[in-house]
C-alpha cells in the first residue's frame, strides 16, 4: 500500500485601490469579501463550470479629511481556469487574469466605486478543463471519473462563505479535507460545505468515479517459471493510465522477481484496476492478497505502481508485520524504478515527520492511524529498508527472503528445516533479526533499536546477545556435531533462559564425549558417533545416556584387560583346558564396542574376567581329582601345555596394553 496526499495551498490576495483627493486610500485590509461558490461538473463535456457569487464590503471608516473607496478586487483562481468572466446583474465587468508564482488571479473591476459600509455584489465565472498528459496534474475530467481542487473565495475570517459541488447521478464521490458533506437525491450528487470558518484557507480535493464497465487489457509477462497473466481494468477514456501501468508492469515484474530472489508467488491471474480517491481514500494503491488484485489510483506514478507490485511478494505471506511489508515494497519500488529509468517520487523523512516518530513495530493497520503517523511510517520504513539493505547486501537480502518464503528456521541446520506444529514462535521482528544476522553475519541490533523496537527491548536484546555468544561457542566446540533441535527451537522462540541451560548441558555432554574418545584411544579402540547421533536426533538426555553407556563399557573393558595382563597360574591354565579363552571374549567385547553395542561390549568384557576367575577353581578341582597329591600330568607335559597356551594368548592379541 502506498499513500500520497496532494498538498495544495489555496491563498487569497486582495488588491484594491481608490482615491479621492486629497485623501489617500488605506490598505486592502479594509475590504471584507465572502462568496458562495458552485462547481457544476460536466463529465461528458470534460469540463467543470464554476460560478462564484461574491459580496465585497468596504469596512474602512471615512475620516474628516479622507474618503476610502475600492475600484475592484483580485481573487485567486486555479491556474488552469479558462473562459474567465465577471458580471454584476446584467452588466459585464472587466476582468483580467494575471499569473503569478503558479497562481492565477482574476482582477475584477467594479462598475462603480465601493465606499464605506457599502457592499458590491458580482459573479465570477470560469471553467476547469483537463489538460491531460502529466499523471501528477491536479485536474482530471473523464466521463467515468473526475478529480479536481475546490476553493472557497473570501478574506480571512469572513463569515457566510459556502461551497457546493454538483455531479451527475451515479457518481461515487468523496472529498479529501474541507469537510464537504455528500448528498445524493437520485437526480444529482452534491458535496456541500457545512461550516467554513476561514474562506481564505479553505481547500478540498474532490474525486468521484462512476460504476461502469472498464476496458480490459490482457498482458502475458515472461517470468522465471513461465508467462504470467495480468489483466488491466481501466476507464475506457483513460488510455494514458493503461499504457503507463502496462509499460511499468511488463518491464518491472521480471526485475522485481530477480532482485527479490523469490519466484513470482501468484498462481492465477493478477487483476489491476484503476480507481479514484472515492474508492481508495488517502491511499494511492492497495494490493489485496486474497483476491490477487491491485487497485491503483488514476494518477499513480511509477513508484506507486512498483510499490504495489512489490506487495505481490511482501504481503502477509512473506511479511506479517506492516512495517516490514511497506519498508521493502518501497525499497524495491525505488530500486527497480531507478533501474528502469523512471522518474520517482518517494517519501522524504523530514524533520517535521521525525517529530511524530514511534517504534515501527507499533505501526497500526491502514485507516487506524493519524495522517502524521501514516506519513512518518511510510517515510521511516523506506529509510530503514535502505539501511538494512546496505548492511545485508543484495545476496544477503535474497537469502533472507528465500528463508522467509519457505518458513525455514533461522537456526536451521538443514535447508528444509521448519518449526514444527506446537513450537513456540517469535515475533516477526525477532525472527527477521535472527535471519538477517544468521544469513549475513552482520550486526543489525543498532538498526532494530533505533527504528523498529525502541529502547523498551534492551534487556531482551541483551539476553539474546548473551545466548547467541554461548550458542556460537557451543557450536564451535561441537565441531561437526549438530546442535540438538530442542536448543535451536528455544533460540528460535527467543526463550533464552532455558536455551542457556540446554547449551550448558550440551557442552557437558560434548566434553564427556571427548573424554570417552581419549580413554578409548588409550585402549586402542575407536568410538562410534552414537553420542552425536543421539544428540542430533533424540536430544540431550539421550546423548547423555549414550555417553554413560560408552563410559561404563570402556571401564569394564579396561578392568578385564588389566585382569588378563597378569601371568596365568598353573591351576588357571589347567582350568582353561578345553574352555573358551578369556582373550577371545575380550576381543569380542572390543569389537562390540567399536560396533556401537556398548551393552554387549560391557557384558562380554565382564564375562572374560569372570571366565579367568573361574579357571583357577576349575584347575584346582581338576588337579585334586587324582588323589594323594599325585599329578596325572608329568612336568614335561605340563610345560608343553603352558607354552602352547602362551602362544595362543599372543596370537589372540591379549598381550598387556603398551607391549608388543
């Protein structure tokens, strides 16, 4: 949406002079002028006939030596007025038109001198016509719509002035400023002044349109995904609007798509309709997302047309908050309009507007704000968009809009990662701040504080800064591990206290995993990525549980390995005859650990130690079975058996750790 109010100043200059010797006339402040002005609109004839019935009263008292009288008066009239004439009763009066500083003056000569306390009545008549061409002109007269300035005529503070505008039946009329009341009696539409306190300062701008069939012009505009259809609906007798809007859209839409970096989002036909103030009010245009429609004022310039076209992207789908949509609709309108070589009229952020400054997140919906706040909102959002764009750069902007278009998390690890249903959501301004800083690496806080949210959010932004620093340190510590989704969701939602707690827990788990890797290396073992996988897929508690299982399995393997390092006693060797080697069990435990089965690894390593412990009892039992302490085996046979077991032990790789 774009708002542009015409600022027109109606002024009245009274020029009068008269003299009776030897007196000298006083200044013109002794003349009071009031009037009843009637504007009769003739759309089919493309003109407006204006009749001003004037009463001029001399209020300058005579003195004993001076008589003051007036011979005429000069009234300001619109500079495009034609067929200017004046009369008093049935007598024509002399009238000359003088153009001075873009204001025309009708200098009316009275048929007789005007003395103290006398009133001279006359009628001033002129016509307004439509010069065509310039879309910025003030007077438009077509068979289906009209727009023109309305003045009252009188001296400052004069009472009794009135204005009436008469339109044919069937017109929908409105007036910006002036307080004109619309009356429709079925035969005509009238806009009538209620109270004019100061006719010299009175001004209104009347627009009216007639409900009628519009001319249709279908366009096919080539864009990234193919030709897209646009239908222009214009008043049949306004080909200038059709040609102007067609040229801007045909050239501008492809450039908008390229600069924004998001494919043209509409699926069906875009309808673009010409309207007058009566329909659009104070605004020069609207984009209506649900209808895929743009409504543009009859005098819309290139900036307005491109601004509304940019809203095809920057509406509730891409920008929930008003400030964001208006900011970048204006930014891209200016960017693309400049690229097209168009003359642009943009909102200027003046010192007067700055007096009405407010945090842009507080900008209300159209029609709910004062004109001062609206004017500041449009000018300030355009300026803040320029600042953001300068810091982000074109590629940074495109990256943010692509992420916003698909709803990707700001703290996403995968391109298709989006918040899940039920996840807490940050405000739009919060999400955009995260996206801009994540995608560009730049610091946008100063812009957000100065323009968008104000100082009220300093504590929240400070908490965010602390959490983002902790997040960055933790991410570095994790190296190529993924931050758990729960932590990223908390950061995404600006829920920083629990996010900080989770970051501390993630750091603790990662440090535990490093210690496990070091311990495993000392045992010549490799560690699976089970902790990292659990952290990424199931969260911190699952990762901590996996780390605990790995640590416990390693402790059991180490204890069993140390147990098997000791030389075997003769009875243990006898007890192991025909039994599964403890070293074989330990090898199986090591293999299970490296395969990620920590429970099996721990149980098998414990079984290796238990098998060795049980061998001594079994050996003593076997030796004791011969009775009387006489061994069944002679010493030579026993020595051969022990040597064979040692060779088997060495081949099984159960030599003490740190030896060959």
